């Protein structure tokens, strides 16, 4: 596990501790974390880490392709 001081978003200087604090304050998805901490709002390369940190903190994440389309990639394969 990464320490709280680990830098997750170097573009906006956001640490894992910043993200876990935001999650504890009610951020329950990637868009909320982006809005609250600015992580993932520049180059976007840390967005997969945001999802992993949410899951590691016990926040279940949707497998939907996006907020406008409720199917996952696996479900599309079955259609």
C-alpha cells in the first residue's frame, strides 16, 4: 500500500493523503475527487489510480463505460 505522502497527481501536487481525506469527507467517485482535489484534471494519467484508491478505501466503483452509458465492456461483449 502507498503511504499517505505518496504523490498521485504530479500535475496538481495531490497526495494519497489528500485523496483519502476527500473520500472520508464524502467524495465517492472519480468526478467528485477531481472536483475536490483537482487530481486527474490536467493530463489525466492518474485517473486509474484514483479509481484504485477509491476501491482500496472501500468505495465500490461502477464498471459502466461512463455516467451516460450503464453497460460495462464485458456486458457489451455479450450483447
